[in-house]
């Protein structure tokens, strides 16, 4: 194909270079093969560009905010510039705060900790545990779990109905919703859910862990109140995350962590205790020495994706999604899990079960015999996967025995993104066909509840 044609078609652009792209792994059947990382939904490989940026800065890092030395000043500027870059990447409003955390889970637990007393939280049972579980820890907060919708329109209808049932004297309300499912990859109607929440006086937080690596986020345009995500989903290598959004609830609550950095002044009281004046803004909830390298890695990833261009990224990913969907549909024993119906708009995350196969066994064979890394299980979204599988999982039998019922033990998830070569997708589809047709070439046994190659 002429180069001009390739340049004109963004879906044909090369994947972004990532760490691990040249890693070779042994096969249990003999020989070696380049590793096909198809578990991006858990942790995406770091972009080479991000790693290089972090490595270039690492010799210069120093204490942030409180040091007078050159490296401290340099690190402080870099840390705060990273905050500004993340805000721009997310399309934040001018007065929004960007708080650096450890992860999406940490971000949502932080938000749960600062909710005003008597807040009502509305959350779909289809959420990842990170956005399903933090709210119950507050005794003065009530949680309303909404049933799994079967279409985006039904999601908006269910939320609207639940919010409309609130009384005029009820306290504040918060809606928590994912942007893209970590199980099916399906995109949720964020703008419509936000409009429904605001129409009934509620605020909304967007779990964007699976959205930000795949699609542009527009906090101001969608008018979401907060957004949370993790750096390790966004091709950044270190343990950092973000909570970005409105400042008032953050400033109106006690700090998430008490300690240095969060406190403006501390003085002894006459009664022997201490009097503390806490900072406002992001510093209020960033006590302790911040993970400046993690924050810089997130900012570097934001820069890299912005410069690559989401139009190019989305076009290429949609081609890969279509290829995987089509390839799996050609294998009659495979059932792809979907909440909104086949073909719904999605990011590069698909889960499926294989008739006659224990999902752990199938995933183990993909790894041991083909060098392909996927994930099996319930993906920290147990209620959703159980709904999609049609009931509660059964107890696992010995490795090699099929899951009871329609794949009811667990599922297999394949996920990919900006660094995935076409060859990895084709190898995965070929491996699925071969395993279904011919079975596993090796023996497997159960160890710790998982299938592993039997090397005895």
C-alpha cells in the first residue's frame, strides 16, 4: 500500500512503542515466542516515551514544596506543572482541583471520605468494586444500588426514576458511574447521566479508569463534577492516580490523611492539645511527600496521547475491536458477554466464555502454549459478571473440567490499546480457534484455585 494511503487512514498507523514489546517468553511445549500482552484493562504497559521522560528526570528529583535547594524547586515546578497538564488533558474547569492519589480506588475512597453528612449515593450494581464499595464505609451516608440496565437509555431512565423518588428534604446526592466497563468495554452515556443527575440536584463522579486510555475526556463539556482514574491504566508505570473536579466538598471536609503538607499551621493549645489550620485546595488531601515521579509519569502519558491524537488512536482501536469481535463470532463455542447488546460502542475490552472449557484452564493454555497474556475471573466486578453469566458462579472443579452451566464459574477477558500490534490480535484469534478445535496440548492441574501447567 502506498505510504500516502497509510498516512490518510489513521486506523493503519503503527502502535505506540511500549515497554515489553520485545520480551520473549518460554512455551511449555518448547521454544520461545514474543509475549503478547492482552491484559491492558488490568495494567497497560508503560509507553516508551513515558519511561524515557521519567528516566531523564529521575536524577533531578527532590523534595516537593518545602525545599530551598535547586532540585527541590525544580521538582516542585514539575509537580505543579504536571497537575496543570492533567487538568488540561481532562478538560477541567478553571476552578477545578486536581488531587494526586495512588489509584482510582484511592481517589474514590477519598471522595467518599469528604461527602457531606447524610449524602445519598446512587450507584449501578454493574460498577467495578472500586466505585461500588467505598460508600458503605460511611455510617452517615445511604447507598442506593441500581439494577443492571440493558441499554444506555435504560441506564438514564433507571437513574432518573431513582433520583425522582427523593424527597424535598433529603440531603445531598451523588451518582457514581463508569465511563467504560472493565468487563465488556461498553461505553456508558456519561453526558446523559450527568444531565439527569443535575436535573434532580445530584452531583456525579465518573470512574474513568477504563475510559481515559481510549477516549478523550471532557469534564467541562460533559459537566461532570469529578473524575477519577489510575496512571497504570494510562500507560504510566508508577502507583499514582487522580481525583479531579469541584473543590467545595474537598475543602469542606477534614483531610483524607492528617500530616505534613496538609497542615498550614499547627500550634499547642492551652489544654494540651493541638490546633491545626488545614490547607485548602489539592494540598489538603495530599499529606506526606507526594509521588512526584508518579505524577510526572501521568502527565507524560497525557502529553504522549494528546500528541499522537485521539482520532488516530480511536480509529485504530475500533478496527482492532471489530477484528476481535468478528474473529470470536466465527467460533461457535465462544459467547462474548455484553450488557447493551452485540456491537455496542466500546473500548478495547471484551470478555467471553468458551463452551466446554473452564475459563482458568483456557487462559492458562493461552499463556503457556501461545505466550498470550489475558485475564480470567470476575474482574473485581462480581455483580456485573454474575449478571452476564446468568447466575452465581459455581465452585470450581479440577482443572480441565468445564465450568458448570453457561460458563458460570468465571470469564476470560482480552484487552488491548495504543501499544497492541495487529500480530498479537491475530495470534490470539488463531489460538482461540486451535484450542477450541484441538484442545490443549499440555496437561494442567489445579493449584491455589487456578489452573497451571503440570510439570511433574
